[in-house]
């Protein structure tokens, strides 16, 4: 199900969305905005998880950070 709503956006963001559609990176402006909102939701969820982990386990150590960086670097290859 979808719900139609009206929103106001800065002109630059509207142009960005229209450009993405014109370049084939999005099916429509609505699809572009929906994808952006979904990504924001995932990030907010991740921040919440990381905050709870930090509260429970303490901040990551230097070794933890080094492992995470190495792992993410390996994913990019």
C-alpha cells in the first residue's frame, strides 16, 4: 500500500531528485524520496543499536575500530 502526501522541499533537493530520474538512477521522484527515507530509517536504527551496545559494553577499543575498518575495506574490494 502507498499513501500520497504533499511535502515541501528545497529547490536544490527537488532538482537532485529530478536529475536522478533523468539519469535513470530512480524510477520517479517519489521513488527517489522513498529510497532516501528508507536509508535514513536504516541509519537511525543502526545508530540506536550502536548506542545501546556502547551503553552496555562501553565504547569500542582501538582494536575493535581497526578490525571494523579492515573488514569494511575488504568489502570494498
